[in-house]
């Protein structure tokens, strides 16, 4: 009877292709660069990325509430995270909650989740996984995911543990439980600590919480009781449903309480998100204005065998969006694209860890079985192992060119060994395309803000070959185009006033125009408060202030610049650093402050 009940509860483990059940699965709207947000569904113990949410538990049918939501809100990206969380060892392997949370966070990163507002819809253990992921993001300073997470829906999540896990544990002599079940024992200290962390941080993270719980037993057991389902968040009242632990995830129609409640919750959370300006060109973010000469040059280059494109600009100038444009263009030709970000400290401990995770994430993103552990030979160096992995497992497994995007690659510059060895790999792969056909299908797009580390061997560097692209500030014509996109009408005098304050910096411009378009400020009021503590640029400017305070030479150089009314000469090394930050511009061999915003702000603080 117990095994019959457990079979009903967890169901048979579906066996579609691995790429269909694991990782971050795109349901609808995920390629829309103008979407209003990302809704991410996360299943629980024994679940499946699609069938968990389907009323008939079908994995290949679109008549389920994720698609209903997509039809209702085509302006959203709908995703489902699939992972192995089998209740018994004989049903599949699993991993501890902390490791799975790190895994989820990496999937979010490589899929650029964090550019748009995020709402998680979670079931059972999936809710614990998302909380642990947020704690992981806080620990490792992945601020974009935290800042963009606007809400979490918990469906029968055992915040303090579930008595079902105790029941399963009691039959452990007959069927060995996995670590996933062990971690769900009632009142397990780790779960209480995790819930306490969430309670203490949820307000600071500005995350709205919605809770639903089951009232009907599954067979004979109320899997998650009301007390365990309640995370104890102030002013959050859990909602009872006429469901058991399984049916709560499977609305049968759009009139279902859970479906209507989640749909309304999403609308309420996204009401606080400013709408983007109307009339934007398709697939162009409000942070980006088309630069046809640059884009067309990239489009022509990327189709060449073994192409390598280097994009360089100060922070927040549009590197990421240019990569997105290249990806969008090349996908129309049937190319595969992968964007990888492995620059977090946990991945940069040593070269072997970095390269193995690079290969693993590349495999996962392409839906190729991870063969890293099996293929890494102790008799070969890490570079050779990585090269062999791409040559043996990655490139032969795809039938089209692969465009690999490496944004913010300068994040590895503080790690000399990894910088030197990984740079040499990229250069070697690019060179191999000249003589080996298989490497011609690998195309590289790398972007960086900082000047390239001078210790890198020029003959083993990807930073002096391929197509070099530099992105600068918008000119007056482009500023006028951006003003028009925001449906604003400025005179030439007002355009000049705006340019004097913030020059043509894309981020500064879009922030200013967005605030003015929403009616929060007039242009004159915005120009008045821009360099003050009332400024919408507060966090942005504070970042630069902290960077200058950390480096005495850099600080002194900036002081010289802001205290001069004319262009001056400063130490060339410091000049390059200040330009990489976007704080100055070159005038021949001399430099000057980029705009009045920086001059006025730093004169008060340096």
C-alpha cells in the first residue's frame, strides 16, 4: 500500500530526451527582447518541467496553464526549470539543495535572467530551492537576480519540513532515500534556518510573497500541512485550496482559483514596473540605439569561418545589447548561440574548475550530455582537455555554426593564471579555424570594458585579432532619436543642456528620459538634482566613487581632471583606467571629464 501511494504521489519518472526535462526550458516569449518580465516555474520532488503543471501530466501537450498564461500575457517570458529530484535512488540521482541552488543560479545567469523583472511560481521543494538560490545569490553578489525578483508564489511548500519525508524515511530499509528527501524531514534545522533567512531578508529584497496550501490528503496523507506551508511573512495570509499536494499544480481551466490568483499576482507585481517607451524598433532595448555601420560590420563578419569579434566600451554603453543584436541576426540563419558568464568568484578558484564548468555549462546550454568528468584526462593539461572536449563532444554534436558570446570577460583579469590560459585557448581555437574544418564552426564574440592585461602574451591573446568594435557615446543625432522614442519634445537648447550634463552616455540618457517621460521630473528639475543625493543615478555614481576611493593614483588623476576647465595630460595608465570606467574622454593626447554630472558630483566628494 505504501509503495502504491508513493507511486501515485511521485508518479513514474518521465523519459523524454534530457534536453526536454532538465535546465531552464523555454515555454513562450523567451526570445522577446521587449518583454515585461520573466515568469519561472520550478517543480518539486519527483516533478517534471512540463507534466508537473499539466492536468493530465502530459509532457508534450500545450493545453496547460503555462501556455494559458502565455496567451493571456504574450509580453512575458514563460520558463520552466527542470531538474532531477527523484524521491528514491532507484528513480534517479539528485544533489543537495545548496548545490542545486547554485545550479539554478547559473542557469539563470547564462540565460540572461535578471535583465527583466522576475516572478517565480514554485511547488513543494521547488520553493525551498528558489529561497536557497536567492541566499546563494546574496552570498556571491549576484545582485541582478535579487534586484529583479519581484515576487514568489509558493504552492504547498514545506517551509519547515514535511511529515511525508518522515514517512518515506521510515521505509528506508526497503528503498534507500535520496538526499532530496532527507532534506525535507519535518523541522530539519537547515530548513528552519533557510526560512528564517527569507523572513529576515524578504522586505529588504522587496519581494512580494503569495502562498497557497493544500487541504485534501493525497491518499491518506496531508503532505504539507498549513503550519509548514506558512513561511510566517508579515501581512502574508496563506490561501487554502480544494486540492491535494498533486492537483494544486494542475489547474484544469483558467477559472481555477490558483490560476486566476497567480495571474492576478503577476499583474499586480508588474504594475510597479515602468512601461518601456512606445515606438521602439523591434528587438531594440531602450538602452540601445541602432548603430547600422557597426551592426552591419558585425553581421558580415560573424558568418565568416572561425570569426572572432571583440567589442570594447566603458560600462553600460551597449555591449550586451550589441551581442543580443548579433545573436538575433544570426539565429535567423539557423546558427546556434550560447552566452556564458562564468565570472563569479566560485568559478575562478583555479583553472581546472573554471574550464570544467565552462565545458559543463556549454553542454547543458546546447542540450548535450555532460561528459566532463568522464572525458577529463589526468594525463593531459587542462587546456588540452578543454580543447578536446569541444572538438570531440561539442562541435560534432551540432549541425550548424556555434556563436559563443562571452560578455564582461574582463571580470577574469584579476586572476592572472586563468586570464592567460583562457585567453590562449580562445586564440588557439580561432587560429585552428584556418587549417581545421571542424573549428570553422566556432565563432566567438567577446566583450570587455577594462583595458586588456598587459601581461598577456600577444601571440596567445584573442584581444589583438579578429574584428575590433568600439562603442562610444551617442552623438547629437542619436540623442534626438532617443528623445523621440520616449515621445518627448525638446528644443535644440534643451538637447544641448541635457548633453552638457550627461553627454551621450546611453545609460545616463535612458535613465533621464525614462524619469521625465513618466512625469516624475521636468527636464530642468532633473538637471538640477542629477549630481545630488536625490539623483536617480545614486547607485551608479556611488559605484564609481568606491572605485576611485580604492585606488589613490586613480583618485588623484580624477581630481586633476575635474578641477581643470580645459583638457589636460595625465598619466597614461590612469587615463586608460578612467576611460574604461567611462568617466573621461580623450582629446588627442589630453583628457577631460566626460560630462558635468561627473564633474559636479565628484567635486563634492573627492
